[in-house]
């Protein structure tokens, strides 16, 4: 199956700093990438949808200036959490679809962010 | 807003038994349906996809889809301790392929 790689898997940062998370599709061209956030014992919450070369579409309640998403190529999308605060601590997971557009998502390994 | 609801857990079954997971969705035009398995601290892993009414079997897993009832289920036969995880139902919409996830059902298989 298609492989999506996410990095870093764990990051600890101080409050007020920015953190960048990378998501790469390794063996396919990801036309669309999705960024999810998951708090403990809760389901995945979609944060934003990004298409290569265009601005990301954010879900209601997600601050676009705080969660910067860049989808510069068909194989790379990045999420930058700016001026992180402890309440931003969460499990962030990227996913991608390929050109078949069946809805099937390929997930990255996830990045656990802890803001001190 | 698409809504996906799953039967509340946790679900505890003895080893070798059948685990039955249910999911209903609100968007009648939904096209694609998926089951993901998520181990604690890990990202979801796709274990089943189904697109048309009826049953789909894959090893010990059987998915059932009934679009008229807006219902999709997953049966895990001969449950093993390694099946202990949270199972997420995911559904696409009628107008796009954006997935909506249910809250998940946590399954524990007792040895």
C-alpha cells in the first residue's frame, strides 16, 4: 500500500515557540493531504485540507494563522504550529489521498506534540 | 455536516468470539466507507473498505453495508488479543471525498 511518512514522531517545545511537522508521500503523488488532530481518547478531528499549489482549506474553529499549512509539492505538506501553547499539545496526524480519489486515506505515523 | 456514530464501547469479548461493531451515518449520499484500526499511541491503519451494498469478507473480517438503512458494520471472527484496539468508522460525503470519522469503539479481547 501507499506509504506516508511523518516527521518528527515526538516533539517537546517551550510555550511560545513554533514547531514544524512534515508529511511526505513516499511512493505516490498525493493530490490532497489532510491534517488531523487527536486528543486522548477522542476521535480524529480534521483541521485542514490542502491541495498542492493552493491555499489550505481550514475547518471551522481552526485558526489558519496559528496552524500554517504548506503543500509545496505533490509529495510534501508541512504543518507549522506557531506560538505554541500547552493547549496545543496533541497528536497530529497527516494523511493523503492518491489520484484514484476513492476517499481512502493513507496515514502518516503521527506526531505527538507536547508544549511545556 | 456529516455525522458518523458508532456503538459505544468499550467492547470486551473472549478470545475466539465474534466482535461486532456498528456504525450509522447521516449523509444519505455517502459513497465510500472504511474501517480503520488504531492501536494506542499509533495512527489509524486501514483494515477494510466497502463501496456497495452487501457483505465484503477479508480473512477474519467481514464488513456489511446497507445504504438504505445508512448502516455499516464490521465483524471480527475468531477474535485474538492482537485485535484489541480502537476501531474507527469513516465515511465520505456525497459531494466530496473528505472523510468523517466516528468516535471509535474500543475492543478488548480477553485471553
